[in-house]
C-alpha cells in the first residue's frame, strides 16, 4: 500500500487562544510549544497573531529563541496581516521566520470588509510576499472565509488561486472560518482545487460549529489535502476547531493510506496540560481524552471484558497513555468489582463478593461516588458484620447551631422494643452518645464501654464527597475492641460504628 504523508499544524497557541477568556502566559506558551514539537511531534505550530500586545511579543521571542537553538525555528508560525509590512517588522523583532498571511478568501469579505477589488488585494499581497522574501521570511497564505467563497464566489477563489500559483508561497491554507461546511462539500471543494493544482500544498482548517470538524477533516484528506490545522481539546472561537485527539485517532484507525508523525501516546498528557493552563475543563465524555471514555459502568460490560474482551474496540486506552477503569456504583455487577479487586491484588469468595456488591449498590443509590480506592474500606465495613443485629438505630436528628450546644433526637430499637431520647453534647456525636447512654441507663441495661480512641480516614486522592471511615476503639472490663463505620458523612460513619459496638456487647 502506498502512503501519503500529510502535515499536522497545531494552532492551539493562536486560534485556540481565541477561546473566550483564554490567555496563555509567555511561560505557558513556551511549555506547550516544547511539548507539541518535542513530545507530540506535530510538524508545525502556529503560536500567535502579530501586533497583539507586548506580552505576545515576549512570548513569541521566548519560543523562537528556544526553537532556534533546537532546530525548530522553521516549524514556528505567526499569523500576519496585509498591513504595509507592519506585521513583518513585528515578526522580525520576535525572531520568527514563517508568516501565515491572512487574506480574503471570499468576495463577500473582500468587498464589504476591505472595500477593495480583487486586483488591488492581489497587488498588496504580492508586495507583502516580496518584502517577506527579502527578509528571509517564508510565506503561507490563509484564504479567510474560503468555504463561503467556494459556495458563493467560486470564480473569485479560482482567480485568487491562479494568482497565488505565480507567487513564492509555500502553503495555501483553506479555512472553513465559520464552520459551515458539510463533509460532502469539504470533499468536493478541496478535490476541485487539488485536481487543478496537484503540485501546490493545501492545508485544511476546519471549525466545529456543527460538530462536523472531524468528519470534514476526513473528507478533506480523502480529497487530497496536504495538511491539517488542529487544536488540543478542540479549543478555538465559538465551538472551537477540529480537535487534535479525535482526528489523530481517526486517521490512525480508518485512513491507513495517510501517514502522520504525531505520537498519539502523548495526546492525553498534552490535553491535561492545556486544560490546566487554559482553565477550560475537558468534558468528561470527550472522545479519547475525557475522564469517562475508558470507564465501563455497566456490570455486563465488565463481564464481557472478562470473556474475550467483548466490549473492547480499537480505541484501547493504552494507546493514549491511559488505562481502562471499571466504575463502581448502582449499575455495578460482580464483574466490575472483581476487575477493581484484581487491580488492588484482593480476592473474595462468592458469598463475601455478593455482600460487597450489595453494599456498593446501596451507596450508589445514595448518589455517592465510589472509587477503587474505597474498596478496602467497604470490604472491611461489610465483612466486619459478624454479629447478630439485635439493636437498630432507626433514626436521628442532629443539630449544630452557632452559639448553641449541639443536640440530637434518637430513635433506637433494642430486641424489638423502641426507645427515643433527646440529649445535648459538646459535638453532634457526643450528643448522640449521651442520648444512647441515657436510654441504656434508664432501661437498666448493661454498662456501655468507654470510647478510648477515634480515628477518621478517607481514601487517598479523595474529594470532599469521599467515603469516610471512622474506626472507634472501645474498652470495657473484659477487653478492648474496634468497630468501624463507613459513610460520606463523618458523624454518620461514627454512628454506624457505634451501632456495631452496641450489637457486639449485647451479644
């Protein structure tokens, strides 16, 4: 099979920075630029628009200084304008060597924005290209609004292309500026151009306003496009640009005749870095890089994965530096839990596994997030219940108000008889314990053990809604013993541990 090599140009640092409220610092731009070129191995990067600000100038200087030392200077590009050489002067000061000159790709833009004739526009472009060449600057040309130009003023577009074919231009860049193309149009428009100019290099720059960015990119490549413009996480104006991660996966899996240099194993790393620097959160269900896309939730899926990987596709998480996860919650089955236990190096018999599964389903019904790290806590909680349940804490009200002592109302059943008590304490759990003590004292039941230690733990890496394990050490005349409780509320987990203690002593 013959391969066709295409270039991948990343424009996260220029077009992606046009995402609402996003502005990368100079150090962030340099860090991302290094990662894109050295690790992700894209062919080119577009890093800025000329004349934006002093901060942008310094950022470009930092990148070009590093790129010059490491042999990447010719892969670093800057958006420029037809402005009598002002942008080119800015580029020279910044140390950049490749300009992406923004020109008008539709007669509508030319007539109503620039208010010029095609010949006037072409002449100014010709002067700009000559000045760039004189200063050893390579020129690529953007045909802004090209997609609408092909729809509504095709004669103008081909007149423009005929002119550019006579100029020392390295690449002609075809943007779907407003993200309005369909895949069919993307194919037909690019094929028509490539058939007429097979030896010219054409980049395709797709936007994602109809969520057709990746589909349009596929069509453009099949039509003969020589390069693509992509952004990390699909960042960009409005709905953003064609996303890097999905596009690379699609090319690798469905377009074997296309060869690219991009290292897909680094896609997730780059995505997370850009997420952190930009503050734009990756949607959990975003293909390839989203938090949930390699997580199996349904137990039947985990069972199928155990049986010859029935729910696997070519999108293996390891390709992108990730791992498959099996979510724990109300949809979990034994297979999901077994997968997580395997990762922790734990084994349970069928009876115990059934108990743990039921407990996870109960927690999932309460909308609690259950993680792999929670499993040891859940197991110890469930398997700790070796007593006969003769005492049941039915309900309670816990109050805590500033300036007032915490109080509680408790309802408890002891061997079929229900009791209620109201009490106060130094804290909510202390108030609960005082209520229990009063019930046992009033009913002349056995003496309660002393609480001698109280330890609270949450799984590593957890959040404020994490499961909380409370381990209480009790001491009576005979011995010391521990009970544990598990809940997302610390006081409730302590009450669960206390309920276990009551059942142990009454047994």
